[in-house]
C-alpha cells in the first residue's frame, strides 16, 4: 500500500481556510488496496492534514495482533459510547477501573497523529504499539487505509454508524471546541464538500458495510443503540463470546445510559492530564462536553429547513445504490 497526496483546490476553501484554522488540510488516497476483500472498488481520497506523510510508515507497518479489539467509525457516530460498552463487556464489567481510568488510556485513538499533534511529539501509533495485550484500539480510518496486517489477522472489530445530519451537527460542535473557527453553516457546507477530517462520510460507511462477509466485523448503529441499548449489549456480548446475568446487563445499561455517560469524566476527557487529540481539558459546560446531547433528532433544532434539505439531497446524489441509501436515510 502507498498513498497519493492531493492538494485541495476548492476556491471557497482556499479563500477561507486560514480563518477557519484549516490551512494544513489535504486529501490522501490509498493507491493500492489489493488486500481489501471488496471487488470492483475505487476508494476515494480522504481528508487529513499534512501530518499524514510523517506517520505513513508507522501506519503501513503497524503490527496487528489476533487478540486486538477494534472499534471503528466515522467521527461523531457514537464511537465513545461503543468503546465504553465494548471495553466493559470484554473486561468482566470492571466498572471501578472504567470510572477511574480514562477511556483514552484504556482504548486509545490509533490514528490521531495523522490529524493532530500530541504532546512532546508523541506518536499515537507508538502508543498503541507499546500497549499490553489484549489491546483495545479506536480508529476512524476508512477501509482503504487500514494497516496491511489487518487483513491477514482480521481482529474482532465493531463498526458504528449514525444519521448523517446528526453527525454533521455533532462534528461541528466537537470541532469548534478543539480548533475550528468558522460558523456552523460554513462547517456543514465544508462537510458536504468532503473537506472535514475522514470525509467523505458516505464512502467511509459504505466501505465497511461492503465487508459484511467478514465474520470479524460487527455492525452497530447509533440509532439502534438509542432505541434498544439492552438488545445491542446482548448482540455485542454474543459477538465476543461473553455471557452475563440479567442483573449484570441491567447494571451495564445504567452505566451506559446517556445521563450517566454525559457526566462520566473518564469518557469526557476532563482529567487535567487528558490532553490527546488536541482536546482542551478540565470541567466543561454541558454543551461543550465531548459527550454533548446524544439526541436522535437533535439536528432538527439546529439546522435550517434549507440546510436539512441540502444534506438529504447531497446524500441521494452521492449514494446511487438503494441498498446503500438505506444506511443513511
């Protein structure tokens, strides 16, 4: 596998990227994807930063272990929620450790170095490499950019997706708390041009769902988790070969309830030393927390009717196959 680096040439982006703190963005495309078990496939370029080339070799040469456990997603799709659920299910429901040790330590973000600098020039790939097994690994990498060894080893992986309009709103709020300096409408229009990290979202989701014959991957949706958390927990337990009593599952449901997650400092990255991803640490107002509102249709209150219509038209224009369209609408 090797990568092609492509400068962004969109005129609006180029005219305003500095004021939005996006001047180091670029597009990256995997040039060879023969290891990926998808037929007749031409993956697109994805949005990263100039840091990507610095860590290209670490990504390409990453060792993947059979007992690794991965959670993958496009950003702001329910990743943190899924990580906490998976970690607890696979660690005998150790709630004490889950509450006392940051999720970022227990379940680190593999590829954050591709988009943000870590303190002391640390590499997120090195951090994962040095973890004791079994390793719990979070990634937003699209299918075309997973390490080559992933396809030989095929570790257990949970992939979660979410309604595109919900992602757009949540991603905006997340980004403005980290570095973004533009307006909500500017962000969402940039999102629709596939010029935010890990975009395009549609190809990201479709890529993973094109691997449905891979028995190592379990598919979840944010909406499914909201509507039937207990059923989702049971499904994940079965996937990992774990069994818990009804009382234990009730306890896990309570821990994973939105009200509980929203005030859980270990999952909101509020510890003073919890500085990964370029995130500001410390106590935050409710709408500034990493886990913010978690509503199914919260986008209805935040987006204008015109922008909602644009987002839906964009999805229908980009996603041609009816089978894939049902993943988004």
